């Protein structure tokens, strides 16, 4: 109930149009990796998935942000079923990779933002290595590049009131780690896959 | 606002429904006969347009049935959707964020509130005076000087077309015409009907006879044959609807002529903006038509002129 309400609000405020360019919605296990420009990013990717995929898909988000107050905790736990990870001081016990692998399990999909933080405008920031390690540990999972557009105009960094423009979410063709592919090559390929979803 | 639903309104609504039934039948017949890929695509688009027309007529009819307030709400929401399509297409900078928030959540509702309470003295100047001065002030306070004039002009123009001009459609309900009291809803119906029929007729004439392009760099679909055929037939149809208006048949023909010409101009201007931004449609909300703004561009240009001509000569 709350879930569908949130999806409806997100779709209205962000006018989200999902474009499935390189694949179709599917319940198989996937990691959706996207560019990150706004706090609404995880919400809009999640909301733009059809319900049968959305129910299996968990956004990965920064723990420090999402446990700050009761509303955020409620949203993260009860609405999005988010996977909260430590981004500031990862330790052996508090390792984001372990958390993400655990959350994937044998039926869930994830939404991740490999740039690490939010970046305004002008291209992608270099991807962090976690994406590569996920791909190495789970060769059976599809890695789907996702390009989020206009969200930095709807809710730029540092603002708290959204302006209701039309956002866009494009899903590209899935990637898999090739045999013998090294970290730098895979990350470069992943960055290019997200960047190339820009409509000309 | 109390608006009478009289016999003439029933005739208007009945006529539109009959028109839709006939076009749906024609669309269906064409889909059976058409062969070849480009032809099939055109007919599919035509049928999507007709289905969307049913939807739009239903929404508009519902708004009319609730009396004035439903129409104000409907056009207010339409303005909101059109504005978001326009601003999405227009590059703005982070420095415009707070200005845009005011535009969407204060100026748009305020304009339509003034229309609802029929405060002509303020709704006719709220945007061209107060909003137009407020927008650059708010952006200047935000402190970003890059392309300042350009950014300001874009937001002002978006408000002008999507909100100010369109709000003149429900503003018709505040006209006081002697001998026509309580019947302004028909005038609103008349304007929307003539503007939209003119669009449809220009499309039909253009698709069937169109040869000579008017402004090929702006829109390859606008031809002299489409314009002349569309304007002539919509003017004739508008003249034939004089009984629902305070106009004589000849006056009604003149009004319809102005509506169709302004509508053509609106379509052309909005195409030029789309062409400059490298897109074909403003959005994808209405099946077969594109975005909201693609459907109402002609109405936006025709409404204020129709309002002021009617007010000047008949009020």
C-alpha cells in the first residue's frame, strides 16, 4: 500500500519514463548500476521497474544518510527494502561487498551507484572497484547499465524541494565479466555502457 | 460558478461525439484497407490519435459538467504538465532551481486561483508584470550570472505560453455578455472545438493534398494546401456553430478565422522551438499526439486573442 503510493508519487514528481533499450524487464537476478546525481536516484530507478521486478530489487544506499531520522529509516527498511552499506570506514567486518553479496542471495537484484557519491553534471566520475568484485563473485548475475537523466535538475545537490521536471531512466544491454578481464578494463567497459545510453 | 447545461450545449456535445464515432469508423475502415509499411504506420498513428481524442473529449466533458471550477482545475493541471515539458526541454542551471520552484508551485496555482475568482484586473497582469519581474530578481539572488538573460527569458516565455495564454481558456467563463449570461461554457467549448478542428483539418488536408511546404526548416508537415484547406474548413465549421455563441454567423466566421490563424502560428512557433532543441515532440503523455504541449500549442496562441476580441466587441 505505502509502496504503491510512493511509486505513484515518485512517478508523478519525476515524470519518470523508463526506456528499455538493451534488455527487457525480467525477474532474473541483475545488478542495475547507474550514474548518481541526486538523492532521488535510487527511488526513481526502483519506481520505474515493473512491479514483479521491483519486488525483487533492492537499492543499495549509504547507511549514514538513511539512518539519520525515523522517516528515512522507515523508507529504507519498510518501503524500498534497501541494503544499507558503510561507505565511510569499511572494515573487514563491515565490508560493503559482503553486505551486497548477502543481499543478492539467490533471488534478489540490486541497484547500485558505482561512482560512490553524487556528481553534478559533466560526465561520469570513475567507477569504484566494488562493481568488479561483485561481477567476479557472481558470474551468473547480469550487470545492467542504467542512465538516469535530469534528476540533478529535479533535485540538485544541496536542495531539498524538488522541481517536477521530466526525468528519464534508460536500461542498456547487460554486461558480464569476460574470462581473464582485468578490473580496469571491466570498469572502463561499464562506464562506457552507461555513458552510451545518452540519446543523441 | 453556475453554468447552465442547455439544449445548445447538448447539441455541441452530441455533435462532437458523432464526429468521434465517424472518425473511429473511418480509422477502422482505413486499417482494413491499408497496405505497405509507411501507410500502415500513418494509419496506426491516426487511430492512436483518434483513441486519444476520445479520452481528451471525456476529460473535457467531465470538466464542463462540473461547472466552472472543473474547467479551471483541468486547465490548471494542463498548464502544469505543459510547463514541465517545456522546462525539461530548456536547459536551465542549478541557480534557477528555487526560481523554478516558485514558478511551479506558487505562480501557476495563483494564476488559476485568480481565474477561479474571476479577478480580471489581476489575472491579466500577474504573469506579464509581477512574475516577469520576480523571476530575474530571484535568479539574481541565487547569484549565477552565466547566460542570465537567456535563462530568464526562457522561463518567462515558458510561463507566458504554457500558463498565461492557456489560462485565457477558462478565463472565458468570467466574461459578462449581455443576453448570454451563464452560457460562457459554450464559448469555451467553441474556442477549443474550432482550434482543435483546425489542427485536425490542417493535418487531413496536408496529408492528402499537401505539396508546397510553408517553412520546411521549421516543420516539414506544414503545407500551404494544409493551411488553406484547414483554415477554410475550420472557419466554415466555426461559422456554422454561431447558434451556440453570442456572434452572428458572419462574426462567428471572423472569430473562427482568427482562431485558426493564431492556432497555425502557435503550432509553427512551438515547432521551431522543438526543432532548435532537436526533438520531435515535447513529451509522450498523449498516445499518437506526443506531449501535452504538442496538443495545446495552437490553443495557447488563439485563446488570449479570442478572449480579448470577444471582450472588446461583445462585453
